[in-house]
């Protein structure tokens, strides 16, 4: 096997999960304070998509977040699916500057400018916020089962409902949730103890075979049963874990 896979997996974890900034105050933030969420030397709403990660289950167009926020959201989603039977519906995530201008114009036209931040100040522009909807992408309401579930569970994943969005807050929005950079994912297990091949699976990823420097997505039942004869070790996980295992397997080939 390639050397240093264990160390590589640790480095990989650091790449994916590190980079957390200092703790973020989640009370209502002024435009100036929101600039503290800046990262990567980017300006709000001007983050290149190559620096962001795509929410894999979105059925509402491409929705992007910073990768550590996405890891937390994916782990929360795994628990959400267990309770609701569907993925967390994402109405909106990263919003570029022009998108913030449009959102502001949309709400101002309805006489409610406060429902969208001043362009250039939204946490959507830092790729650290999501608007959560119903399965048909209506906004969720205070008192809805999804909102109540999030209020009870989301903070364990570092996703919080800012006080300004609470009932009685400056701009009540049941649907708006922000990542506060406090979530620590479970450590990644050491994958490769030898030259063994491992069968991995996840709900939205199907089944694949990985080894050091090797990844093969299985296409049909015939391939799955053929693989069973040569692979004894099996890992089942959520989509985020599947992607991580794949990354670690493939990255081994370049060392
Ligand atoms: Zn929002």
C-alpha cells in the first residue's frame, strides 16, 4: 500500500474539517460585525464556486456551502432523514452578491426589506447559511415539525437559529439557519490496514469498492455479487462519509 495513508487520512480530515474561524456570536449582527465571518480572503458574495461544496441531495438547483458547514449539515441530515424520511429541503444556501441584490429587491418590492440582508452582509454570502423549506420548497413556519426538530437538534451539529430570526426578533424567519463553526465530526477510521479491498455504501451514493489508490462504483447487481467474492470488509455510512472514504482511497494513488 502507499505509505502514510493513515497520516494522509488525518491530513485529509484537517483539510475538510479544519479552517474553522473563531467562535461566532449568533445574536443579531450588524453589517460590520458580519464581516467577521469573512474567510479565505474572499469578499462576501464573491467566493469562487471552486472553493465551495455542493449540497448533494439538493433538488432545487445547485446549492453551495463552505465544506465544513456542509459536513455538519450532511451529518445532521442523516439524522433528519431518520426522523422525516426525506432529506432536509434546501431553498437557498450560498448566495452571490448579485443574488443578494435580487433577494433584497424581491423582499423590498413586497414591503419587507428586512427579510433579506443588505447585499454584501448576509451569511448566505459567506456560504454559512441555509434557508430550509418544506419538501415542495415553501418556507417552513414556526411551530412546524421541521422547525421544532431543528430547534431541538441542530445545535448539536453547529447549526443555529440566530436570535434576530426568532419570533419577536428583528426579522422573524423560521427557515433561516446558520453554521456557527462548532461542529466536530467523528474521526475518520483508519481505512487501510493492508492491501485489502473494502465495500462502501451510502444512501445516495450506492455501492463502491475501494482500496489504496482504487475506487470503483458498482453499476449493477452482477457487479455487486462479483465483488462480494473478493471483498470481505464492509463499511456503511452517510453520504459525507462515503465521499471521504472515496477521497482517501483515491488520494493514496498520487503519493
Ligand atoms: Zn436565509
